[in-house]
């Protein structure tokens, strides 16, 4: 099995709104934050942490303010959701440590193969889903709070994957994200199958983006055959302002 199927990647899109701290670079900031929080495995920790290795780049290409990659190093236990919430929070904290930023969106690669038993895509993960739903209570807001509109696209790595995650998303009982999928799947230029739509979140934050990505990972893990998927999620543009990524 390709070890890349155990990797999670995040590319953060946005713009810097403050000066750049010359004493920090992305890899060092991410490593320091992750080890401080007990998320990154080190020689001293014996590997008993969320990630085994990490890599990061600051401003790797136009429109991307930073990118990060970590290796899970093992298949995910059935009772644990994908650790994308702390990964996303750590990525944003590290990027913000380099200098203030305004986050417009993210591309998040989800290692679906690491969430499955060999030769199986449908073994039960009810406890992982239940954990996500319990976590959702932390982000819930009064019903009067105005939600933040976002747009998303989940692209499958297997171009022949015709799976539909829409019913699974709509049946999920939670008050944090309201999913409004497009009625038909999309075909990308490279041939990948994708699901797209809009979503109303109770807030626009790194943690809640991570929670939403973990939900998409569970939906894809249960309903799709692809070994990985990439979630692109962007805050919807304000009226009169175009989106940063017009392809979404």
C-alpha cells in the first residue's frame, strides 16, 4: 500500500493582513505548536501521538499562504474520527504565528484508505461518528445567530468512483453545518468525480473547518471506493466581491 494514502495535507488560501515575523518559518512554527499540544509524535513520545511526521511550506505558490502535511503512520481505529480538527487548528495557528492572515479557504486531502480495514470500505464506525456529533455541541450557537455561507467540493481520487455522499450528509443530525448539495455530481478537468454544494456554518473558524472536513471524511469513507479525497472549502464571497478560487 502506498504510504501516501496515510497522509493528510492542508493548503491554506487567503491573504496576509500584517507584517511577517522574520523569526519564524512554517515548518518550525507547525512543529513547535504540534509538540506543545502533544499532537506530534517524537522519539521521546514513542510514537503515541496523532501524527508521526510533518512537513510545511510558507507561501509555496500563488494564492496559498501555507501548506502542511502529516503522516498518520497507522490505520485509524474504528472509534476515532480522523484527526483533522487538531491538524487544521495547528496549521492555522502556525500560519498566524508567521504574521496575521485572513483565511479564505482550504484544500484538505483526506486519507480514506487509512480509515478502512483491508479489503473493506464499510466496517462500522458508529463510535467515530458519535464522537463527531458530541464534539459538535461545542460549536453550536443560538438559533438566532446568523450562519456563514461556504461552498465546498469533494473530489475523489478514483475517476470511476460514482458514489453519492448526499444522503449520508443530509441524514446527519447536528446543528453546526447545514448541507445543501448540488443535485448532480461534477466532473473535473482531470477526470475526478466530485460532489459539490453549499453549506451554512455557525462560524468561520479553523476548528470548524476541520470538523466539517472530518464529517466529509466519514461520509466518503462509508460511501465511496476511492483511496483518498480532497475537500476544497471556501467562505462564500460577500456581495459584489468575486471568490478567490473561481474554479470552485
